C-alpha cells in the first residue's frame, strides 16, 4: 500500500532558504503532541521540570517552581503517569479509500502525492484536546486517503478539476494547527478524501515596495514569511501565537488574528488580494486596490470559510518596514477589575501598543512558576526587592494582583511617547510599571503553554484553551461568570481535584475585547476525561454566549463549535452561507463538513467522540 | 404598626419588669397536665448517666429538625450577646461598600443616567432638577445598615422575642447551607408574610447565626413612624412605594437600587413574594414585580447565579389577629379604653406561643431556568435598558408560585389550627372529648397529606387541646361542663343596625385565620371531595369530576395558591389521595357516590363551604344589580360591589339563613369578584382612570347555578324570590 510518489518535489528544498517545516513533517515534528520533537517539558532526574532542546529561550532551563505549582494548583502527582500509546503504524489506521480513476488521472499529472500512512496520519487532525487524545490513546476511524502537495496555483486548479470530475473530497491542509476539529475527516464520508497540503507553495512571489505589498503563496508558514521579508527589511506584523507552524492560507481561511493587530491589523485588514480555487473556478478580484465599493466584498466569502468553499492559493498582503524599536513592558494591577478598566481606557484613547494583554492572577502565578532557575544571587535579590516593593509598600495582594504585558513597536521616539502615555493611564487605575522582563515572560508563556499541555497529558491532566470576543461593558462579567460556571460544572460533575481556570484579555478593540481562557483539570478517578472536558467546555461556551460573548474571536467554528453557529448568525445567516456554498461547490468537493455545512446537531463533534476509543484510566 | 413602636417604648421603660413575667409564664406552662407528669418522674434515675429518667421526654429545645434559639438567651446577658464578635460570611465577589456609597453608585449608574436623560428630553427639565429628584428618591428609599445600630436593634429584638414567644424554632440544618450559599452566590430571602414580626424574626435569626443581616424591601407605611422608621432603616429596611406606575425615574432608581445589592452581593435581599401581609393567613397569590427586578441581573448575565430561599414562618398565635379580623370586615377596630401604650403593654403580657421558622431548599435560578430561557437574547442591547423576554417573564411567574407553594409546604401547623377547623364546623360548641377525637383524626389526615404538625408526642391530646385553648383564651374557652366554644367579645360594639354583628363576626374570623392555615393542606382533596359529596347521582364520571375540579380551581384561585398549568396533575394527585386513604371508590372510570360519601369527604367539603357560600352571595348580589338607563347593567367600583355584597350577607345572617359570619369578609368578596372577572362573569370598564365592573348576566347565572349545586344554599327572602331579580328588596336594604 505504500506507493510513495515523488516525495522529492520539484522545487522545494533547492531554495537557498528552505522552509522550516519539511514536507515529511514527521522528521521534525512530534507525531502526537505540539511542536518540535526536540522541544518538550520533561521531569528530569532531580524531579524538576526542564525544557529540552536549544531552540527557545527556555530551552535547557530548569523551572524549579513549576513542579510544585502543578502539584499545588491541579493536584498532579509524579507517581501517577499516563504514558501515550506507541506510535501508530499502518495496521492501526483505516485502509484508504481509492478512487482508481482519480488516481490514474493524478498519476498523469506531475503533482506530488502519497498514501504513506504517516503522511496521512499527520494530516488527519489538528490540535484540539480530543484529537491529541486520539493520538495518545485511540485510533482514527477516518483519515485522508491520499496526501497531495501541489506546488503552484495551477496545480491546485488541476487538482480541484480532477476532484470535481471524479467526485473526490478535498480537505485543504496548511500548518495543521487548527483547534476547531476542522481537519477531522467526516466519518460518514464514503468518497475518497484527499488532504491538499499547501506546504510546498511557500514562496514570496514578489514584493511591491511602492505599494508596500507582497504577493505570497498560501503555504508559507508564519516564521518563514517574516524571516524572508526581514531579509528585505520588511515584515507583515501578523503574529498569531501559532506562527511557527501555521500558514498564510490557514490564516485567511480561519480569519486569524495576530498578537500585534493593534499596529498591523488582523488578517482581514492585511489582505489586499486573494486568489481562491473553488470547484466553480478561481475567485479573485481583478485589481489590487486599497478599498472597493462593488457589492459585498468577495474576500469576505473566503475569509473564515474554513476550507468549505475552496483553497486559497495566493495572497497579496500588506507589508511594513521592520520597526526600529521593539520593547516589552508590563503593568501590575491590584486586581483584574482595575486591569480591565485600564485596558478599556487605553482602547478608548486609541493608544494601545502593538500588543497589550491582561493576565488574571492565576495566569500571573503560572507565569511566575515558569521562571527559569536564576543563575545569579543578584537577580534573586532584586526579585525579592521587587516583591517587597509591590506587596509591602504598594499593598498589592499577590493573590489578587493582575498583570498586563505590553509590546511596543515603532520608531524610537514614538515608542517612548506611547510608553509614557500608557503608563500614565495605567497609574490612574492603580497600575504600576512592572518591568520588561515580566512582559517578555508573559509572551513566552503563550508559546510555552502548548508544550506544557503535553507534559500535563503525561500526568492525568486534560487542558485546552478557548477564546471569545465580547463588548467592553460585559467583559469583566463574562470572565467572572465563565470561570464560575467552569468551577461549578467541575464540582457538580465530580472532578476530584481543583481545576485550573484562568483567562486573559488578549486583544483590545474600540468596541470590545478578545478574552482567552485556559482550562484544565486532573482526571484521576474519572472515566472519560475527553467527553467530560468537551461537556464542560460546551457549558462554558453556552455561558459565554449568555454573557454576550461570541462563538469565536479567531479559532473559528470548524466542527467543534458548529452547534452555536445558527444562534450566532441566525437562520437567514446560515442560509445565506449555504447558498454561497451551493453555488461555488454544489458537489461538496470541499467536504470537510465545517462551519455551515451539514447538520450541526450531528456535527463531527459527536462523530469525533465515537471516533475515539479510549480506554478508561483509573 | 403603632403597636410595635409602642412595644419598643415599653421594652425600654420596663426592662426590670420582664424577668418576672418570664417566670410567670413558665409556671403557667408547667401547670399543664403533661408537664406535671414529666416533672414528677424526673426525680429518680436508674442510671447515673441519665439525667431525666422519662422515656416519654421530648426535648422542647430540639424537636425534629427544629432548634429553639431563644432558650439560651434566657440564661445569658442580652447585651453581651448583642455585642459579641460576629464572623459574618461575605459573597466571594463582594466589594465592600457603605450605604452612602451604594446610593452614590445608584445615582451614577447607567440605568439612572439613561432614565434621567429620557426625562430631560421628554419634559425639558434641567439636569440638576431631575438629578435632584433622583437623589430624593434614593434618599427616601435607601437603607442605612450599620453595625452599631444592628447591635442595638438586636437587643431590642431579643427582648421582644423573649417577651412574646415561648420558643422560636429554626431548622438549624439549613443555616450552614445558607452560610455557604451566601459566600457563593447572591441570595434572595423570601419569607412568607403573615405578620409584621416576619422581618424582625428574619433579622433576629440572621443575627443569631452570625449571618449578614438582610436588607429588606419594606412598604412605605413604616417610614412615617418616627423612631421605628429610623430604627428599621438603620437595620437594613429600604422603602418602596406601593405603586409607582409609569414613573420612569422611580423605576430606574428602584431597579438599580435592588440590583446593585444583588450584583455586588452586599447583603442578602429580603422581600415578600406575596407583596403584603396575608391578612387571612392563607398566603396571597404571588406578585412578580420585585421578583423580576431581582432576577434580571441573572438573565442579563451580571451574576453567575442567584439563589432564592423560600422561608416559612408559622405562628401559634398571630400578633395582629384582631387587627386582621377587623380589616377583613372593613370596619374600624373598636377603640380600647386605654391608650396605645397600655395596649402594647398588654400585648407584651400575652403569650404568643411558639414560632417555627423553616428555611426551605434554595432554588438556583440557573438550574431552574435551564432549557427554558435563552439569555443570549439580551446580547444586542445595553443591559441597563429594562427588558425581559416572554420566556423569562413566564419563568419568573412559575418560580413565584413555586416559592409560595414551597413556603406553604414547609409551614408548621399548630394543633390550634385543627381545633379551629373543628370549632368552625361546630359553632354552637362541642364537648371536649369529641373535640379531642376530631382533632386527632384531623391531625392524621393532615399528616397523611404531608403537613408538618407541631404535635408534642409526650403530651396527651387532651392536654394539648387544653393548652391551645388556653393560649387562645381571647377566642375560645372550655366551659365548666366541658364544652369548648367560642368566646364572644364583651366590648359590645353596636353598629348602626343596632346589633353587634360585626363584633361577633370578628371573633369568628379570628378563628377562621387559624383554620385557614390548615386549608392549604386540604384544598386540593377538598375540591375533589366537594363534587363527590354534593353529587345527587349514583356515580360520577372522573372526567366530569375533573371538570368540576377545574371550575372550583378557577373560582378559588384568588383564595388559594395553585400552580398555573398544573391543574390536571393536582387533580390526579388529590383523587389518588382520596382513593388510597379516604375511602373514595372509583370503578370503571366513575366514582361510586354512595360508598364514597363519608366522613372524609364530608369534613373536607365542609371546611370549604363558607367560601363557596360567600361566592354564591356575591353572585346573587351581582345578579340583582339593576340595569342602567340603556339596558346595560350599572357599572360600579369593585370596592362598592364588595361592600354592598357584604350588606346582603349581613342580612342573610341576621335572618339566620347563613350561619358562617365569615362570609362578611370583604377580602372574600374581593376575591370572588376577581375570580368571576377571570371567569368572564364580570366585566371591567375603565372610566376616567378608574376601573368599574358590571356583571355578564348569562355567565354569572351559570356560575351561580354551579355554585348552588356544590353547597346547600339558603332560600332567598320571600320577596326577592317572587321578584326573581331580587333587586328591589336588596337595594332597599342598602
């Protein structure tokens, strides 16, 4: 069954600067966890948590506080481990469905493809909790039957034509970082499913310095894009937390948001032109203009369409000169409420720095626990002094305090002025400048947390993040009520250990904010942790909606959140989306079943549960 | 209310006097036969670890789930108790605020701002003027809960409680639950409301158990009282106008004031879902305004949940019994010979028995509304603009009924209620031995239906009757030849008809108040028993019985609390009670009338007879209203109608056609009028802002006929029958 075709593609790998993620992802990335194989949190021989590898700032460091923090907050025990199953092999995976005519046709093209089981497995999932648990403990009952790596827009056009001709289902795949179960194959799909991996379409085709735009292929991943542009002195400034792995096409398809959107905008603000291949043909505008009054913006059909209408192949993005100055900062508030009020005021005065995030006390403490063992006694001494100042002189309570992390970018003098203004506003809300280091560590936490989850998995912890957007007046109540709901659900459902529940206000807007939650718990003694987690997260989502929050700010709907779509956009809204789908893709070639497609009641969410056959652990 | 303020004076002035009274009362209690035995036996002891060697001994301090919280106060210093350190739990998201800060927050709130702007726009008034008005509203409304005053208040309360009551029982188990709840969620306290003492007792209990004192929604009538108004305000009462129609500013201030307490969880918020004291002691159909205002913060997702605590307060003897009786009759209470102060003192010298306070199961509005309410509907407009969806309003109504019904279920029924019920069926007196038998029988029936009867097991039934009659010696007495009968009031009030009918009626109504406490237990089975008992056929189809039950429920739903939409379940339940324990026989879908008409059905029916009789009188009166000039019936104010129906009743009583003086109750007349309106037998018409009523003769005759099938109705006086419309005679007597 392993007939691998032209793994060595025509033109990748020959470039001077090869893409960071290879075509065979398994060579570099974990098969059942987040990120690079070399980087992970482990409990070392001293029973301390250490981050391996040399890739990150944290790499090679021991976090002496982390173990105790984990024991204290979620009740892990180093003696109780839940190791993952050994790597899945061909026998553990479903036999691929073969559409012989399609295969014959594709062989006649020059398009790279493979039905190698590992290639298929790597493209069968995103990174939600339930998907990770399938990898660690279960089996997929449905997977892509073939992986194809088109190398250009024209190859995509060809592929979609063939799929249309032979009625084959396509699920586009970019960086694989989805957290909405968008990549899961619908279990009921009987047609052959091909995973259209865009990773080989990773070139910056041209840079237009007059208009400050760049024309880029969709498969490029965030870190490569920024690195390549930086060589020419530019950046896009689009930095979602997943930027090491996620791709440009994926950003467009999910309406992604970048950390520094305050300066650069979210993906919808950055996109100037999109080329999208649909079964009906290629959809694009004929001009590359800053704004257009010509009916509903067709870009917005594609932005957030989650692979249901077609594949994005090329995008023209705005670019900016690399900023002169980049500076971290932080503000300490006596409590979260003061912090929210301050962020609201900063948003009102429209002087938000590139990034401003407000972490609640639980996250602040988490960040603190992530502190690497400091090498010098002087740093320890200084830390002691700082703590003394904040708690004793300023009277802050370490158990209520909240911290805002800041990132300033721009010309030196602008950054200075902005910094001054932000700290002035903060002072009105009882905020104290907390130093650059705290700020930087806050951002590091975002990168690290995906890795930490894998460590938690080893010790009976299930954890996940979810996010929403909310008007300012409801922001604080939403945070309070959602946390309260989570605590209550955990208690009522008999979870033995205190759950870890934390949130941050992670983006500010004129009319509201984006709130990001982390939620995890220790499931020792519980039968079906994934189901339980999903049930509780669903309660949290209900609570979010009841609190005036949204179905999603940037993660998207996928299959995981389908059941709230109608409530969000209304019956007519869903109908209109379906009408577009019906026109562009009447055969449902792009059959991932995400968003508005299919019956939300029997969404893949349910099927994914039946997809998982988990042994109960006690 | 002057009684209470006077009461305070007395307590202040007469502190040394109190102790001797306690002593006096105790000797009284001990002299009841049961106690005597207990005391005699406690002398010798078989074993040293047994202090009181009496197998029949039942602790009065701790009985069932109740604990007397007054007892320990009788042995320690009240002042020390009032000044003690209190560890009070607080809501976890509470930000401590002073009463002044609360007022300030209310005035600065979006809601009030929004209302102020709207009023300025509509009336052209200046900002300062409107704000001034808002300030004066909030000043009039706000409580000024202060620790210092609370302690003083506590001393006052404990003295009053000790003076008035023998024991104040609380189901202590619930207290620890309340303590946790208060930390977790905003709490609404909803006590039943049968006496002014209700909120004093609530505050007392909360003070006793180191719980935060509630803030209490009180009616304006207290505010006017000089000292008492001040005291209550400083102890947590806030004052609300009874009606404020479409006064936007008042609405805004009131809503914000209530909601800010709930959102910040400053204190538990206490209010009466019945709206006002139930003068009849039966419970009033719930009101929804305060409930809606209090629960809106949950529907608008301003709080994670709200906990509603139904609380039942039962009195052996109600402080306001006489007041209520006269209020119900609508005649002024006879002036006592002495001054108010003297009256108050005499109240303090009286014995009001025990109080039972039962804190019911908390209702989480979140759990209660799962599946029936979608809070998302509020996402697209600001939360300070008042709005509740239809589903939410329906839910609030259902919850209000549920709370009232839970209050009723958890009432402690005093033996006196049962004595009263028996006495009212034997208005000419009943031999003690027979009374005892009847009471014991009735007690079993009430227990079978789930009522909690406060019936001491260590005393003989006879002793219990003795004791209870003694407590209510102003109403009933045992004659020397062992007949129990009603006492007639000696203050001979002679009304304009030259007799003392109203005074006699008041005496009888006082008895009714206590029987009423029992009626809620029996009302559903009685509504099945009545059609059975009055049936003239051999068999009665269940379906027919059901429809008669439905009619009775429609008629009586102003008097008793029925969960809307649950009529059928109630009927099924009641019928199955009757068939299982009361000998009612159902065969082939019909009730066998002869076999089923028995002591049970008869007694139950008779308990409710006065109501049906009263309603019938109302119907007859309405039928007699003369047509106006254009063939349309004359419209009258509801108040006038009730008054005039009462006149007809009094005539029927004087002519000995009706025995039950209870039908003179204006409350009963009002209720009947409302029920008839809901049945369509009476119409409303608005004229110049006032509501008038007039009968729908067709429907009304039908209802009258139905009623006369259920009960034996008196023949109308000769003249009226001949006239067929009776108008001439009746009107002539008015």
